[in-house]
């Protein structure tokens, strides 16, 4: 029987982000990456990208990224 996996979603405020990338290291699902575009402060902010080809690489809503973010730039939502 298929088990329903926990799903989550994050929203990163790219203008609050200072590009420290601590959240990238903290995410156990490895779905956060540096953006290729600078924000207005001149940093490369973090952004969430779930690889389409890998169903297991999805945000679970664990909140670790938001907890470690020093600038409170990440909001986490759970299904
Ligand atoms: S931890 Fe926060 S400030 Fe640092 S890159 Fe991630 S979102 Fe940006
Ligand atoms: S809530 Fe957890 S799984 Fe989702 S992006 Fe943040 S650290 Fe990764």
C-alpha cells in the first residue's frame, strides 16, 4: 500500500535573504539552491527548486531551513 509522504512548501523572501546559504546546508531534502539572480542588496538569495524527475526530493515541511535562517526570510507551510 502506498504511504502518503509529508509535503511542505517554503517561501523565501529574496529581498530579506543575505545569501549566507546556511539553509542550503540544513535542508535534508536538498531542495534549496542559490539563485542565479542577485537581489536588490547584491546577494544571490536562496530559492527552493524540487527536481521534477525525483519524486523523493520534495520539501517535507520539516522547518529546519526556517529555524537556521538568521534573517527569518523563510516561511514554511505544511500540507
Ligand atoms: S539561511 Fe536565510 S539568509 Fe541565509 S541564504 Fe537561506 S534564506 Fe537566505
Ligand atoms: S522545510 Fe525542510 S525539507 Fe522543506 S525546504 Fe526547508 S529544510 Fe528543506
